[in-house]
C-alpha cells in the first residue's frame, strides 16, 4: 500500500519534470507551444545544411561527426559560442591556422543559418551524431 502510494507520487512529479527538461532541449511540441521553431534533423533548413556540410567535407579536417580530428570539434565550439561568433568563424576562417574562409562559397552562403542551427542542435543534444534527414544520405559519400 505505502509502496504504491510512493510510486504514484513519483509518477506525478516525473511527468512535469520530463516535460520541463525536454522543453529546455528545444524538442518540438514542447508544452504545446506550436510557434517554437523545430530543431530536429528533418527541419528543412537543417536538413539542407546537413547535406551541404557533407558536400563541403568539413569532416576531412574536423573528423567524423565533426567532433575533432586535425581540427577541433565544431560541436564543442557551438556549445561555447554565440550565433555571431560562430557565423563569423565559418565565413572568415583562419588562414594561417588552416581553417578555410567560406565566405562567397554558394553552398555556405545559402546554408549558414542552417549550419549554425545544426551545430547548436548537436551541442544541446536535440540532434545525435548519426542522425540524418529522412531520404538523404542513403548513399556513401566522400
Ligand atoms: C582544410 C581543413 C579544414 C576544413 C575542410 C574545414 N576546417 Fe574548420 N577549421 C580547421 C582548422 C585547422 C581550425 C582551427 C583554426 C584555429 O586554430 O583557429 C578550424 C576551425 C573551425 C571552427 C572553430 C573551431 C574552434 O574551436 O576554434 C569552426 C566553427 C569551423 N572550423 C567550421 C568548419 C566548417 C563548418 C567547415 C566546413 C564548411 C570547416 N570548418 C572545414 C580546418 C578545416
């Protein structure tokens, strides 16, 4: 009797806690706020950016899942940097240290917003390293 009472209380508190946590991670459909922008891999802006990153082969230097190789992890960078700093870094690069400047690259210019959003979502966990947009990337590349 006492046991099931405790279990019932747990359930009462666990559900709102879970909702609050998933809302913080930007999961779509949080608490019924339909206006919140989707952050998942199938958001069209993010899916397009995902494809662009593959085509541009950022992985060559930044490693599988962009988590670091000869160049540092882009996911970690997104965890600590704001939007403006992130965008500036990708567009301006750092020639002397080996990061190309991507300003003027049509694929990057068209997708810079999605590229930032992709890495922000990777950094907060709403997109996992191996997530891929539905219907994309079914063939091996690079
Ligand atoms: C030719 C290798 C190379 C490629 C390709 C490359 N990068 Fe980099 N990138 C680097 C290096 C090296 C650095 C570190 C520069 C430094 O030390 O300041 C870097 C740094 C960065 C940083 C800052 C990370 C930090 O911790 O300072 C971001 C963000 C980034 N790259 C994004 C990208 C994106 C997005 C692409 C693909 C569009 C890309 N890079 C492609 C070599 C590369």
